[in-house]
């Protein structure tokens, strides 16, 4: 069996799949499921590969981390507030946080940052190096360089989605690659419906009931959030995430 | 020197012995003078009161030879030590007695005792009071004469407001007023009667709010986690509710024809307020979506439903009973009353879909149908528009979930009233009934502040709670209104170290006579306040919502606080044992009382005694029985 050929074929199929999808989904980019493979190589460490699934509709975004079985959701409340909810997929339980509060040391104020995986303000700082395709297939190649780091992004402006993200600096190399894109709204609806059926707990109530085995284990379940590309400041430095596992 | 003189005398004697009867010889020449001898010194040292050898003062007398001839008596030269001690004081002069009795502290204390006596005596006839002071039998009779003297009853519950919380809040309030703090008194600490309540649940050494509030409201201790039912209940089994329901003081007051009200800064379906009106096999069944399908299909009624339909549910239990329902309901928790449909979202919803109900029912609308003249309000402006003279029923749900911490109230989207404002409005509505009223006021978020490990939030909410009590005292007549202030349980919250008087209660320990921060054996400073368990240290700056701690992993154990402002609102105290949240504690809580029947609050009592005091003071059971006969 020729693994090399198969790999090339799969990549080609994925590119075609994404490309074909882009043509179809351009009219409604808001509701989709986007799967990413994230590879990270830190200096002195072996490389890691994880998966992130972006689920979104107009006012709700979810980042699903299959490796930790946790899904982070953000709800856009009247275009004014962003409410975080954390779903523990293995336990069918959810913890709801107050909108407008600091979670993981970050106050959610930028909807684009969660909706697109990179904030619009960060995109505006980047330099366009190439543009190809048109309409829904349009892709913009963007870079951002500092003394020590270089960010490279392939951006699909009509879908408002990152196709590829690369970070390269002396201590860390990170690559996000879109591997699958699905706009079958039923799938998104189905996943959100699944999450909404979880038993929810207001975060203020975590201390209320010490007979609840889930809540008593909260402290060891981890406060997990894998990083997204928007986590970098204008020096290319990671602001948070990447290491909470 | 003595030896030298003896030698001379010996020689003289020997000379005498050696002579016979011959002529006297000539006198010998004088010997040379001997060297000066050593001086003997005596040292007297005055001793002050408290000395080990002379507790009442005296003099220490040291004597010895000045061997080194330096004119002073060093320790090594002391041969003997004696003490002359002053006698102890065994009597006081008349002038000293007058000084003791006339000082301001004594006079104030004496006046307070007399006031307390007057409060007690004024609630019974003077003749009875006189008799009661003379014989135990008469005392019992006089106490019985107090039954039913309280026209109104107000029960204030500071959720989680243990003894250390009261102490720390009192100090913080005093310091916020520019004083040292320790001398301050919260409003309810000036009440004439106080005692302790044992808080354990039937099946728990350290209790929860459901079991403790059921004890206070129904007079029977029960299991942890259940509402308004006795210990025969099986938690989570709805079918076991039947036959184990308990009547509450609020229900008895309602049957007796009094007006009734419930206030909570938590969700109004939360354990503490729920125990005033609901019967539930699980405190978490706040709406239908919280109940298992099987239980729901078996007819299990959620807590929100029980509140809105309180009147018909209670009437169905007693033949021919006709009541007018709970007049005042103020709190949070809209989510449990609205359907899971964005179309029903309120103006200040904080979720894309505010309501949780999966049965499609809008209970706020149903409440309005039951009370067409009643007012449903959900924000500060609606609250302020309430006409307390004319409104008969009011239903205020000011938040999707719990109301805000007092320190965080300014951040609410649509605005919400303080606990003091809610208390004032409630009393102004309830006192329209000439037959009196029963009101329960809960400060639910003291408990949440502690669970989150934030002394700042817990204490500022306690101070707001104290203000609400003061407002109730101001608006009611103490001769006809029994006010009881207590907590359902405490927290593992400590006041530790040896900080000096007036040291900022939220600060780091500075020892007596010092200006520098004290350090522990690890060389780092430490705070006066701390927790035994929980998520531990946070330095969240000016954050005023304690619950943010739940977004981070535990950080227990010692932290370097050298550069941390521990008095800031966002500081969370260190904790020892890592837990997902800080826990309740099992020690007794304080109970403070004023008004008719308040004298029954004393000593250390079981927590369910509080119900019986209220029941006795207002004769709730007697009046309710009379109403249904």
C-alpha cells in the first residue's frame, strides 16, 4: 500500500471538499461546522496533534475539544454581552457563567474573536501577500511579522473563516488546518440541541450542593481551553491557552 | 578580716598561758593596721503589680559582699534575696466603688440591661411582670400570657452568616465608617435577646440550607437537600412527599388571615425561600426541566409552579379554606418561570433563551391571571413604580438567576433594588392588613460570597442585610412585631492571627505595637481572614463578582501576598483544602430577637425552636385553627 499516495489523495479530497463547500455555503456563512487539526511543536518537546470543531450559528458559537471532551459555548446577547457556557460532554452537564464577566482571565467583549477564531481587529493589522479565487472561493493570504514571530493565515473572507493558520517562532511552531467544513444546518441544530439538553448549573450555585458528585469533582475536571489563533497579540505572543491540559 | 582579729586574740591568750607569776613584762609594740575589709551592700528593687514573687507589688532586697569593690552589687555577689510584698486588696473604698459604678461603660451596660427588662416587662402586664420576677411558676404563666402578642413576625435569614461573618462584618462596617471597627454593632446586635442555634440536619453534621430552613419554617428538623418535608422523605423520590409534608409559618400566617411576603436576593425558588412555601423531595427541582421525566409524569410539581399556585395548592389541602395568597414576592430566578423560548425573554435576559421551562408554560403570565390586579415587575423602574398603598399582590423577579451581589448591583443590566429597598416596600404593602403579617427576608448571597472564597462579597452583603434589618426596625412597632435575625448555617471562615486593634479586617496582619506586616514562619505576610477549604487565592483586582473564581483552577495553600492588595474587592482569601468551592461549617449560629416573644430566644437551642418561638409569639397555629373551624 502506498501511504504517500493515499495521503496526497486525502489532502486533495479535503481541499476539493472545502473548496466545493465554499461555493455552496457562501450565502449563509453563519451556520456551519468546521473541523480543524492543530499541530504544535514546542522547543524541547515532541509535537502534539489535537482537534477543534467550530460550531456556529448567528448568535451562538461553540468550540468543541474532542480530546478533553469539553465544549465551550458563547452566546451573543443582543449584540451587547457575551455569555460563556462550558459543557462537559462526558457528564452531560453544563456550567453557565454570567455574561460580561472575566472567564479564564479574559473578559469576552469581541464576538468576532470567537465566531471567526481570529478577531477582526487582528485581521486588520495583518498584511495581505496574495489573493486568489473569487466569490465564495476567494482566499486571502495574510502575514504578520515581529522580531521573533511570524503569523501566516489563509483567510476566506466571504465565509469569515480561517482555512489555515501558522505561527512560527524560535520556541514554538503551530499549525491549524481546516480539515472539513459542513453547512448542513441540521447537524448544527442537532449538536446545539444535544448541549441544551444537558443539566445546567449557574456558576454561582457550584458551592450550593455538595451532594452533587459532578460539582464536587469540578475542581479536578480541569478548566480547559485550548487556544485559538486569536490568542496572539501584536507581538505574536500567546495571550492564553495552549497549556491548560 | 575576722580571721585576722582572731589570730591576734589567740596570740594574746597563748602569751597569757605561757606566763607564771613573774613580773609583768613591758608592753609589746603595736601591730600594724590590718587591710580594709570588704563592704557589705544591700540593694532594694521596687516591684510593680504583677510581679511573680509579689503579685501586689513590693520590694526585692538583695544583700552580699562587694567582692570587686566597685561599689555595686552584681548578680554574682548576691548572697541572699528577700522580698517584702504589699498585701493584696481585699476591700474597696466607697469612693472606689462609686468610680466603678459611675463610669460610662458600666452605665451604658446597666442601661442596656434595664432596656431589655423593660422590653420584656412591657409585653406583659405590670402585675404579671412583678409576679413573674418572684416565682418560677408565675414566670411560666407570664410567658404563656405572651402567646399571640406578636401581630407581625419578620424572620431575617443571612444565608451562611455564621458567627465569624457577623464579627468580621461588624468590624468592616465600623472601619468603613472611619472607626477602629471592633466596637461597632450591626443593627441586629443591639437587639435585647440573643442565643445560639444548633444547625445540624437529621442526616448531616454540617447542614445545607434546605434542611435548616425547613427546620426554622416548619419546626421539624429534616434531611439535607429536601424542602418542607420531614425526615421520612427519600431525596429525589417525589412519591415519598405525600404524607410527609410540613406546614410552614408562612402557610399558618396565611390561613390565619395575615398578609405574607417572601424576599430573597437569591432565586426565589432557591432552597431558603422555597422552604417557606414549597414541598419538594429535592431542592434542585426549581422548574419542570430539573425533574426527571418519570417523576414529572407522576405528577411531581416543581418549586416555581408551587409558588405561583401557592393559594390553590394550600386551599386544596383544607376543606373550605379561602386564602388570598402571598402578597409580596421579591427575588431573582425568572428562568424557572418562563418557557424555553426566546420569544419570552425579558429586557435584561442574559441568555439567548432566558427561560428553562420545557412545558411551554409562562408562569409569570399565569400569576397575572390569578391576580389580575397584581403587579409583575422585573426591574428597578418597575419596582419603584409600585404603589404600596393600593397594590394587593406584587411579584418581582429581578434577575434571570440570582440577584447581584450588593457590591455588583450597579452592573445589573436593567437595575435591581437593594435588599433594604425590597424590605421597605414589602413592609409598606404588608402592613396594610390590620390582622398583621409574616415576612421572610433572606440575604442569599452572603452564602455565595463565602462559597466563592470572597470575604469581601460575603461581608458587604452582610452589611446590606444589616441595613435591611434596621429598615424593618424603623418601619415597625417593637411592641407588636417580633423580629428574629439568624443564619441557616455558618462557613469555614476564620478570623486569625494577632492583628492589632483597628487593623483593616480585609488586610494583612499587623501585630500589636507594630507598623510592619507580620510574617509567618515561611517569611511571607498573611491575612486576618481565611478559609479552611475552597478554591483559594485570587487576585482579581477591582472585580465585584465573587463567582468569577469558578472560572479558574484551585490555588490553595500559601501564596506570596507581599505585593497584593488584600482589601480589594477582587481578592479571595487563601484556603487550605482544595475543593470545588468553599463549604458550610457545622458550628452553631447566632439568633437575635426583639419584640413580643423575643425573650424566648436565649441559651443554646435546636434550630427548629425558631419556628416554635414565632408560632408561639403570633399564635399562628391557634389563629389558623380558629380560621378553619
